């Protein structure tokens, strides 16, 4: 663990202790000022890493680091492009600037969110796994800045209008599936018949973004829609581009607002919140690891400015009861 500073009872001088590269470290910073002591401890930590890891770190290449990461049962998601780009690069040469530039080289036309998700996150995961094995120092870095755009959530009325105007039964069912389970489009398109348990009214969803799995409930409407799909092929055995084109065609035919696949996930969260379901429960049902992320991105406030009329209503009185 990193060096921590502490002060013994009755002593004004700050000391440090911790474990670096598998060796217990302890000593005095010689400083009575806490901020100065922290800087001294940090410098001592850097020197220890350099002295103790020069040999190991110089021998650790990116392919070796990835192999160790995968051998521990970690996800291989997004690592292919990084292996191709970094080839035999030494982990000792990795730093925040190097990784950021690599992200821009690998994905020159991508959004910053893509660069974060497909380069920075997996790169740090591999490096910090090796740091836990005492093969290199840990690495921290800032993500690319992302301009957050508020996605409008779909509503049940939107879903019903979409389904009524779809020219493909699988696309109509796909929209209902996304709204009913909170699945991402990549997760929905990966669902197979063996993943669906009609007796338990449940479906296994392999969460592509975080590499986990969850079991989602099948509400009655979705249960019936899935049961009526032909079994000659998988439920949503269509390419992403085909689904996207059919989606746009259906939106136009229905004359509804052009919302995206992902707006269904927003609708899942917002609708459950409007029904009074606790946020922690929504996060579990939809596969969000963080309730904070759910709050910041997926839960949408009611935009009706006249809701302040409720300040003067009697308790329990509904807004439209005038």
C-alpha cells in the first residue's frame, strides 16, 4: 500500500510507513509540517519503486501484462486493439500522456467517452492488476472530458406507438425488451433462446459494458411478445445496422419523437423512479454498479414548472384535481 504519514503521541515530527514492492517501509520524514511530510513521503515512495522495480518493470511488456490480467479471469473486452497498437511496449514507458495519445491514435474520430471506455479504462485495469502483483507501480490518470448530454427517456406511450407501427415483429419486441429490462442494445442483440426461462419469467443478460451477468424479470407484456416470436432463429438475430435502420423507419411511420435505443434504458430508470421504486433497487434491477451514476445520468426530473402549485395544495391532493 502507499506510504502513509503519521505522528507518534508527543512527537511533532511526522513519520511514514507502508508496503512498497512487497517490502515493509518505515521511517521519519524529519518534517513537522504535515504538507511537507506528505511531499517527502511521496518522494521516498517514488525512489523505492524505482530502486526495487527497475528489473521487474523493465522485463514487463504489455503482452505479458495482458496475459497476467486474463489469467486472473478478467475481461478481454477492448484489449484486442490495444495489443495490436502497443505490440511489445514496456509497461515502464506507460504514463498518462502516452495513454491519452494512444487513445487519440487508435480512435481518431471517436468521442471522448469511447476513448475513455475502450483505451483508458482497460489500460489502467491491466496495469493496476500488475501493480497488485508487485510488478509495476500503480497508475492513475484523468479521463478525457465528456460533455454530458441529457437523453430524453422513452415512455410507455412512446413504446406502444412504436410497436403499433413496426413493420417487423422482432423490432417491435426489441423496443419492448429494452424498455422492460433496461438492457443496452448490445446486450439485447446478444440474447439467445437458451437465456430465456419462460417458467421463471426471467432472462439472462450478459452485461457487455461491465462484464457481468444479471437476471431480468419478464413483465407480462414482454413475456407474451417473446413467446410469439418465431423460434426458427434467435430472438433478435439481426445486425446492429439493420436494427438501427428498422428503428428509424418505425419512428418515422409512427410520427413519434426520434429517440434512440439507449433512451429505452433511460425510460426504464425514470419510469420506475416515477412509480416510487427506490433508486438502489432500480440500480440492481437495471445492472448499474453506481447509484450516483444512475442519479446523474439516467434519472430525469419532471419538467412541468406548475408543479410548484403543490406547495399550496392540501396533503394528498393531486395536481390535476382542480
